[in-house]
């Protein structure tokens, strides 16, 4: 296996010594407390929320703290810098999928079979294929079956080692080369007929699909080359979910999978709010408003996001247990009728994880919603 990990030299004490006083104070506070919210930190150092937020975010960008959160509460904790630049967030909120979950990915037959068919339809004998985030190497081996020579890239060292083993033990070593690296840190110099990348997740929030593909297409894709997948579309729809467990209310962002309770039928049309083609350069952030019209008078308390993926022109994969399961953003109960709109303000970074998600929900009369849209 080829190891291409770049380990940056990092001197903690030298870095801390050069920090501005407020950042040094906040870093000491975080080390003492382990984890602080923005409001706690501002109260502890007696400075304004804005000043403290800027200083904490600066510490995050230097890799000295990591940020997390749920709903709109952001917290900061001691974080180790990752030389490879891959966040240490783990499934299901981050880009890293520990080895123990790869059997589950393989077991999701709808997912794996859709990729197998797409690869068989797209890859030709003699092609050069790059498989980004190869995991166990399964998609790389499908591409080899179609006659390609494959470079399979995986950032997680333990997973890359497993891929190397499975490629060898299944008899593909002469056709699939495993490279342990963050694909964004690899150089150009490969002309790929096909780039495969399965770093997909619902609404493209947690995994690095867009950022990795933006980089890979520029570096490696031949002008007449193809990507698998081709495109992804995300929609939002109103639902009514039951957040009560043992009489207590737990309004949490959740996937309608992995054994979680389902919220039932959609109470509005599904409104498309995001579409990407992976052979183009795409924005890595979303900041949008989405108006949903209730289909009947009812109570709503959640927005369900669903992502469909076109693997080829003809093969479209919808949510399945380990591939973009529906994601519900909860809010307080709202009584609504079809003459009204429910407006969702939504922003997040693609690949930036759930801590980047911010949203708000409000009820609008149809006339007000139209006026708002016109003045934008
Ligand atoms: C959803 S899994 C897909 C695994 C495999 N391709 C499959 O379909 O079963 C995504 C994989 O991408 C890897 N990954 C995430 N970010 C990466 C990056 N920047 N460069 C290379 N691999 C990455 C993760 O460690 C994980 O193994």
C-alpha cells in the first residue's frame, strides 16, 4: 500500500505563546473545563459574546479547539490538530466512517447494488478509475471487474489497511492499488476516465463529497470523463413527528433510520432546495429559505430532508438504511392550513457536519411569503 499522509510539524507551546491574550485566556479556560459553550465562555472572561465568538472560532481554525453542537447550541472543546485535514468527527455526523460500520455499508444491498450497476454501465475495458473514499475497496473491485485499472484512495489508516487486505485476499491486487491519503492532498498527474466517490450523506452535510469532488475533477478528470455519482438533489417537506418518550419531549435532529421512530407521511409537497452536478465546481455552503405549503389543516413540527442521487443518467438511488436516510429537523408545534406557508431558513457547510447547521422556522400568510420572495 502506498502511504501519502503528510504529517505537519506542530509545536503546541510555541503556538500558544504567540496567541493574543483573549485567545490564550479562552484556551486555558477550555483546558480547565474540558468543554465550554459560547455563553459560558463569555461570562467567564467578562467580554462580549461577539469578541469571544471570534476568538473561539480563531482557535478552532488553528486546530487548538474543536467545535461541536446540536440545534443552535455551539460548544468548544480541546481538539488535537489533524495533520491530514480530515475532521475527527465520526459517523454519522462527520466524514470519517470507522471500520466497524463498513459491514453495514456493504449490507445495504440497495446502495451497493446501485453502485455495482452504475459502475458496470459506465466503466469500459482499459479505463483508469479513481475511487475516492474506497472504504473496504468494494467499488474499486467492481470497477476492476469492468476492466479498469483502479487507484483506490482512503484517508482512514485502519480502513485503508483493511482495503489493502481485501483487495489482495479477493485476488484484485494487480488491478487495484490502494493509497492511504486524504484525496485533497494528492497531486495531479493521473488522467481518470471515471472518478467514483461515495462520500454521500443526507443533504451532503457530514461527508466531504462536494469538497473532495471539486478538487478531484479539477485535478484528474479527463475532458470526456465521467463521475459516479453524476448529481444529487435535496428536498424539504413538512412532517409531524412524535418526539415524546416516556412522557418527556426530546426534539432532536435525527435520521429516520437505525431503528428510529418514523414521522409518517409528508404534510406538504417536497420542495427541492439544492442540486449539484459532481463534474462541476460547486459551492460548499448553503444559505437558503424554503417555503412549504401545508397540504391540509394540520399540526407540523419537523422538516424532513431527503437526498436522491443520480449515479448515472438511468440509475437513481433514493434513501436506504446506510445511504442518505431521511433527516428530520425538529421545531415547536405549529398549527397550519393550506392558505399559509411554513418558511424554513437553513444554512450549513457542505461537509462541515451538524455543528454547522443553523435553521429557523416561521409561519407566513401566502401574500406575505410572496412579498418576501419578490423583495429578495
Ligand atoms: C461512506 S464510506 C464509503 C466506502 C466505500 N466506498 C463503499 O462504498 O463501501 C466513505 C469513505 O470515505 C473516507 N474518506 C472521508 N474523507 C476522505 C478524504 N478526504 N479522502 C479520502 N477518503 C476519505 C472515509 O474514511 C470512508 O471510509
